[in-house]
C-alpha cells in the first residue's frame, strides 16, 4: 500500500466508524451547494456570484488601474453588489 493511500484508508475507516457509532451523519451535498467549486471549476457568472455570496466575499478597495468602464460593466452584469453599511 502506498504511503498516501494509507492515510486515505485510515481516514475512511475513521469516518466509517464514527458514522456506524452514530457520532456523525454523512449528508449528500449537491453540486449546486459545493462552495469549493469556486476554486476548482470554470463557473458561469451567475454561479460564481452565487457561490461568492455564500462565502461572504466582498470586493474591497479596487486598484486604481481598474477603469470606471470595467467597474460599470461588472455592475451591469450583476457581479458587483454595493456593500451595505449597517
């Protein structure tokens, strides 16, 4: 058994035992809810914005190199939302 797969095997059995003992419950998570997809897949603009919002990511101070036209274009597509003060 390869060293890396040994660790996977140990983790799998550990989780399997916790599930069997009723200490944890495994739940299915649909691909629609997979926030890690933002780092691993090419997403449509709508899915990117949805996952970004799920993560609570906001756009901070923009670089001066970002032109006003680029900023307006992003807002027009619905990807930038104003930060609410409250």
